[in-house]
C-alpha cells in the first residue's frame, strides 16, 4: 500500500513539474456569485447584497464542471465570490466537481453561514481546503478593511468551525499601504490558527480596491524580499500573489538558478507548481455570468461558457495566447531577462495604465537596454 502511494505521489510530482500552461491552468477561480454581506474596501468584485438574476444556474454550473474536467491535469477549482455560501447549490457543485476529478477549494465570507455544520457539508462534498481572509492581526484594522464591525471575531469563529470539521485552512491577506506595517504581526496569529498556507495578495487597484493606496515600487520590492526571507522559517507555506516579481527576487536569493522542486505538497493535495503562474498563464477565472477571464483582477472577457468551451477559450482565445507570450510585453517588462519566469502583473498593468501588456508599475527593477536570454544574479 505504501509503495503504491509513493508511486502515485511520484507520478503526480512528475506531472506537476511538466505542466504545460498553454494547455491547462493550474488554478481556476470560479465566482459563483457576487452576493455578499460585506463591503470590503479592496473587493475586486464590488460585491452586492443579493444574487444577480443572470448568474449561471445549477444546470449550467454542472455543465461547466463537466467542461473543466476536460483539462487533464486535474486543476484546482476555487469556488469563490462574493460569498459562495450564498448559493444553496454550492456543495452540490463542489461534490460534482470532486466526482469529476477536480481539486476543490472554497473561499467563504465569514458570516453566520460559516457554521461547523456547513463546514462539515463542505468536507463531505470533497472540498480540500477552506480559505478565509484576514487582513490585520487585530479587529480594528481588519474590520476597517471589511466594512463590518465584528468581522474579525466572526472570521476567527469561521476558522475554528472549519478546523473542527477537519478542513485544512488557508488565510488570504491583501497588503497595501494601510496594513503593510503590521504584516509581521500576523504571523503569531496564523501560527495559532494552524494554517497550511498564507497567501499574501499585493493590492491590484480594481473594483473597490481603487480607493486604497498601493505600496510604492520600492515598497513592493522591500516587503516581497522580506517575506521571501521569512518563508523558510515559517511553519506554514507562504505564497506571494499578484506580485510575480517575487520569482526574480527568489531566484537571486538562491544564486540565479531555477527554484528547486516540482512544487509544494500539502496534506490536502493542493500543491503549488514550481513554475510561475500569472494571469492566463496557469490561471483562469470564470465570472458569475460565465465570462472567461485571465483573472478576477483582469476583468477582460475572452469568451463565455454559455456559448463555448472554457477549455477552448483558455487554450485558443487570442487574449489568453497573447498574455502567455513574453515577447508581446511592452516597456521594460518586454526587455527584462526575467520575463519568462515573472512577466509582471498583467492585471496591475491594466488597472493602472489601461494596457495589459504594459510594464508592471509595482516593479522597480530596471533591466538592461537589450534582452538577455538567461537570468543571472546581477
């Protein structure tokens, strides 16, 4: 039995190392609804109190799951929102996705719906991980982000309910000028919560996030490098999101070579790939009404699942193909020797400049005037 399990893990690791992001994403985020009880200051969805009448219905949702199962790498399917628990069929969708071989994660809003009973339903439907958002180590600042007094304590209760149900936990934190100084203070809290992953999102100013101030390019560089240095000492995995320049910083830390390993393995099976994921490159987003987009932060539709296959859109849509071509990038991102492993945040470039191929305004790195084919530590 152990030998068979070891062989299976080796085969999965080999598949992870050989992922072809031209053929399949590693992660798919599906916005089941934008309905949500909160009004978060950084919400890219500008969530609404009620569900939209044009959301994919249950039959359409099941058909989409069947289509997504056409990706042969068994991608992670993140059921998100808004608040996905605002849909009564959320666990039916999760169970169907699990049955089809997709690896399901859930990002609920911490409301009265995140009871232990609901978390047990999630577990029984095959959900492998639940992610809650915590943006500060104290209630005053976190509640200011969330637009709801008491949200911090309610989030901790939701985390406890998920843990009691035996679900692996992830915490998502959006970092901007408002909370950058307290990021280190998050760590003792996260250690107590027993999470498996901390995903630190660097603000993309879209949706309600336009009202918040990003860090300066130098501030991005300093905090990313600081987090990268902390990561090996943490008892949980730290994932830096919406800041692909992290890969340049990490490569320089390890001497300019490739980052080792096929990925990161967790008990819930939701491993991370070693190669860099970016908008439309290893990542795909499906909106509540079926639009297929490079990411939720890059709200450009390349097709709609009501009329075409999401698999075909990911593989063949001109927008997705262009975003996966590092030679299509403009400005300093286009001549940067790290463009293959980084590529800059296409979502942030679009949010700030209106050009999704423009240079990432959060990155201070200045490449040489001419392209270099191989990254080096300089």
